[in-house]
C-alpha cells in the first residue's frame, strides 16, 4: 500500500449527459477522483484543498466515508461546475463556485510515495508546487486542466496556455493531458498527430508525458520511446473524471513497476473504463475487475 497526497480543490458538480444526470451536486474534482480511485485500489490517500461552509460538513462526512484523509482550508464558497455533455461527448462548463488558491503544504507530504497535483481552477500556482518540492522528493503527477482554465465574467470557462506551465512541467515526473489540454499546451491537434503532441508535451521538461484520447486510447512518451495504449471498449455514461481515474490507475501500476509504462497505461485505461460506466463517486471499482480488464488490453 502506497501513501498518495493529492492537491486540488474538491468540487460539488451538477452533471448532465445524454444518458444520465446527477440530479443535483455530487462530490468530484480532479484530485478528489484520483483519491477515490486509489482508495479502491488499496492505497492510503490524503486530499489537500479548500472548502466553503456551504459544503464543509457534507465534504468531511464524504471523505470519512471514503477513507480519505482531509487537509482542509476554509474558503468563502466551495468549488463546483455545471457540466452538460452533448452526444459527441463535448461539454460546456459553468462555474457554480470557486474556492481559491491552496496555501498549505502539510508535513505529511514528506512521507508520501507519490503526489498528485490536479487543480480544477487555478488553485495550485507555481509557488505552491515549489513548496511541495521542498518538502517532498516523491514523484509528482500533474493533471494540468486547472492551469489552463480561467473564469469569464459570465461564469463560463475559457481555456488558455498558462505562462507558468513552462516552469511547472520540469518539476513534474508525469504530465497527463487530454486532447483539448494537449492542443492548448502544444498547438498540435492530438487527433491529427497524437505522437507529435505527446513528444512536444514531453519536451516541456517532464520525464513522462501522456496524452489521452478517450475512445482512441492514449499515447505515452518517455523521451526515448512511445507507447500507444488501447482504450477498453465500453459505454461512457458519464465521462467526467475519466482522465483523473486514468491517472490513478497509471500511478497504481507505475509505483509497482516504474519501467513498464505500457502496463501502467493499460491499467489507467482499464481503471477509467469502470468509472465512466457510472456517475458520481460511487462507481463499483475493484482491483480484481481492473486486473480482469487489464488482461484484455495487454498482450
């Protein structure tokens, strides 16, 4: 069992897809979903983030229920999005709340086997990541989605290339981006040339770059070799958190066999496939089912 600390504000999202609706706000967030999945896979996890009085008691109860340690800072309001997906899987985001920047780096980071940085909206700036690096030498796994979002006046989200990313990427062991994020960061459409997008993302300074492509799988680049990872074929009832749980599965396998990136990628794919068959934090994930699906992907 590894100990993983994840930085990123929890959110309570309202999600609607062509197949399902949460019917209200449910616990979510990049780092939160990572902790949920890693707990299913047998790891000890801790979440560092900010929460408002509006959801604080529910949040603390949720984390206790799911066995996640909480390092909580108080905010004026809790974060959250209204997410609406169309039939193609494209989504619109409306911000329901924003909890602000994380200030605290808990001493527990010194004992972490890995650290996830998964912001949802600008809450983990470069200065925070530099402080994390001073406390811990554990490999850092970055999901850049929240670095690449900024809030418009109408509470919608605009994607942009953050100038800080050039300084953040070299501090990270793994950077995982979806196709939109990879395009924003590299200028290359991954659906047109995923290998080139992964190569350029890797050149930003991280040791391993991953570009995920939903049903088209993913590409991993470690600077010497590329790995093309298949997707596990399933029905995506709710794709929210697919990348977060891919990262969790990847991390789970990577900590066991850091030189077998193909297996790590396939484990990420298998893990995410279970998550997207359901909606909300209660997906019935087991290590046994992840392993079963992994065996169908790995030759």
